[in-house]
DNA sequence: CGTTATACAAGACGTCTGTCTTGTTGTAAA
DNA sequence: TTTACAACAAGACAGACGTCTTGTATAACG
C-alpha cells in the first residue's frame, strides 16, 4: 500500500469538521477549568462534548495532541477577544482594553486563567506546551509595548518612563494579579479588580508611585 | 473491641518518624518538580523515597493527604529559608532578602516554583490546597508590607509611596516574574533575574518610574 | 454503480491507579 | 514472658486510563 499523495481523492466531506474540532477543544478546556487536568481524559471530554470516544480520537491522535490544541485555542481566544475590542484604537485606550481583557472580570476570563495555570504546569513536562506559552507571553508583551510607545508619543503616559522595562514589569504584575485571583476569592470580584487596574493605569500616566493611592484604602487583609 | 483511648500504650517507637515523614514529602515534591503532578502516585513517591508503598500509605492515609502535606511543606520551606537569611535584619535589607529568596536564583527555588504552580492548579480542585495557598500568600504579603514600613520609616524608600498598595503590586510583580521564569529559559539565568530585582528595588527607593532604566537595555526579545 | 477515503462508534486489552487487607517484625509496658 | 500496638511490607482488586483495532455509514469522484 502506497499512501503517498495519490491523485484523486473522494472522501466524505462533513458540513463542518473544523467546528466539531473546536467543539471538542472547548469541551476539553471546560473539563480542565471545572475539574482540573487530572480529570481530563479521552472519555471525559467525549462525555462533555456529547460525542463518542471515537470522535475525539478521530480528531486528535493523542491525548497530548488534544492537550496542545486546547492550550493553543485558549491563547488564541484572548487574542481574538482583544482584537475585536481594540479595533482601530491605539495608545492608552488600546492598552487599557488589552489589560482589561486579561483580568478575570468575567467567568469566561476566569476560566481562561484556570486553564492557563493548568498549562503553565504542563509546560514543565511538555516542551510543546512550554514553547506555546512562551510565544503567547511574548506576543502579549510586544502588543503592550507598542501600545505604550504610542501612548507615550501621544503624551498619554509620562514621558520619563522607560518603556521596555516598564511594559515588562506591567505584564508581570498583571500575570501575578490574575494568577493570584485564581486562589483568592476576594480578588475575583469586580470592585477589587477595578481598583487595581485603575491603580496601575494611574501610575503609568504620571510615573509617580505617590499617585498609587487612588481611593483604595478599603481593603483590609 | 473498644478502641477508645485505653490507658496504657506500649508501641514500637521509631528513632524518628517525623524525619521519615519529611523524607517522603521531599520525595513527593521532587516527583512533582521533575515529572509533574500527573506522575505523582503512591508508587512513584515510594520509589523516589526508596521505600515501600506500605510506608507511604502508613504516613499518609490518602493521596490527597500527601498532596496537602507536600504543599504545606513547600510553603514552609521558603519561610524557614527566609527566616535564617533575614535574622535580625529589617527594613530594606530584610525586604531584599525576602524577595531574593523568592526569585529562582537556585535550582532549589526553581523547583519550589514548579511545585507552586502545580499546587496553584490543584487549588482549583482541592479547597484545602486553595486555603493553604491563600494563607501563604497573605503571610508573605504582610511580611513584605512590614519590611516596607520599617524601610520607609528609616528613609530607605521614598516617603511618598503608599505602602499597602505598593507592597501588593510588588508581590504581584514578583509572582508574575517567578511564574514566567518557569516557562521561559531566558528568565532562568542569574543575570536577567539580578537586573530585574535591581530594577524593582531601585524603583522603590525613589518611587519614580523614570529610575527604572538601571543599565538594562541589553535584553532583546 | 462501484470505489475510496473520511466521519464516526465502540470493543478489547494491557497497564496503572488508589485503596483495602492481611501480613511480619520489633519494642516497651504489664 | 506475654501483650498490644506502631513501623513497615506487599498481595489483591476493581476501576479508569490510553491506545489499537475493527466496525458501519456516507459522500464525492471515476
């Protein structure tokens, strides 16, 4: 049997194989967000997707393939959401939207972070996941940096702020904040998140840490 | 058989049951750091600890019990290391030591973070782990805040900086940085970490973002 | 129409899992 | 010396797992 690309193929073409693929991926990320990576199995995603094991195996040769696809999809979801939110905006407006779509304001984004932590851990074991996480990280970093460049050029943020360094710290802070919100109920409500985002943006505008107070001091730990 | 506390017990007293417990816990965290949570099983930690399954089950009734104990131990390890490092120091010195012992400068601390991410994910599923993570988080937060209070009183950091808010952001940034270093080889070397810690501390001293440059601009992404 | 590859379903199998259970050994109080 | 229990070891087992395999239906081409 020679299975090299033979001319003339005549398969059964489904209405939408791509949609089914995504449906399965979504089911998988749902399982991870709700029950954790340990609960993720070919059988459990089949149940969650309302299909048979066979289908899952049909679209993903491996459990690993499903893992990697889910990770990629989770990262792509954020990018798409930001893209439609940002549109033609730029500078500080774009920056704020990019950050706001990162913070777990909604259950969707909250789930996104739960999945992200899961894959953060998977990256330790799976090189493909590690690389994907890196690419995603640097993608967001560059976008934020570009926003800040435009914002600074437009005078929307303080002139003295060194962008490369500050944008990195900014992203680190966002990651820390979002990660923390996963295990901290207090950080999962809208008000605290709003206050913190306002703090960060306010700081960027002046570049002065003294401006950080921003009507916060309600929170007691 | 009445097994209520009968007066007069006469057991076999081992030289050091507590040490064996810790030995097993260390083996477990080693497995998690090296092979991930998925590879953690009663059998795998028994192998790693060089003992029998029975012994592991003897000290931990459940796999969950082992999980929780490992998490607690990982958190306690950082606290102990900081305690001996800080000693009687206070203020900015203490703060710097606390942060330095958080950053993955050594393989030990790097492993600590790998384990931390694992349990961060576990917290989504296991309430006990979530609570432990929270306690740990707020413990570190309060310690840092106290350091900063003393530092500001001593004039070691800028007077205008609002401490409660800034200390939280500082911790978030540290978490983001350390988390990122897990999936980013570049962030795992000493030089980049040094530069970033210097940046952060330098910023605290002046409270001015313009001071952030700190001889960095080597890094290109 | 027959051919062929795809969309999908499910049986079978060997492995690994956590836990229950039944051990054996050694020590210290009675 | 007997006794009772902790320290430790390992057999047994039911369930879940990933994957290999074999199956049927269907749609597009020759």
